[in-house]
C-alpha cells in the first residue's frame, strides 16, 4: 500500500497484491500476476495527475517483483474510472453482470 501525501494531507492511495505466483501444471501455464485492489484519490484532487502517479508506481513495483501483467476491477457504472484505465492501456478482460432479486 502506498499513501500519497501533499503538504501532510493524504491525497490518495493505491493497494496492490500478487494475484498468483507462476504456476505450471500439466499443460496449464499461469504467469505471476499483480492485482490493484484499491486506487483512490480524494474528490478535490481528482483529474490532477495523482491517479496516474499512483498507477505508475504500483505498476513499476509489480513489474519489479516479477509480475507479467496486472488486473484491476472497476464498477461498470464508473465511467470516469473506466476511461482512466483505458487511457492507461488497460483492456476489458472479464465482464461480470448482476441482477437484484
């Protein structure tokens, strides 16, 4: 986890984990992956480059520890976050759908 502070005020944070280690079983090969579990920027600091700073930091960290790619979940209604990740070369991998009963 990394907290980003400006003038002793927390502006945002990013949390990353290792999603899985390299696995080789039979004919299945899964490369070591990272996962960003949280990327949060305080409302008053959004659209000022802090998200990009934190994203670049966690991506570099995950790459440095041997991750081959990184996953992140985004709520489907969060259009600004989706656009942010697309602008940073993320692609849709899986789409979960839900229905209230």
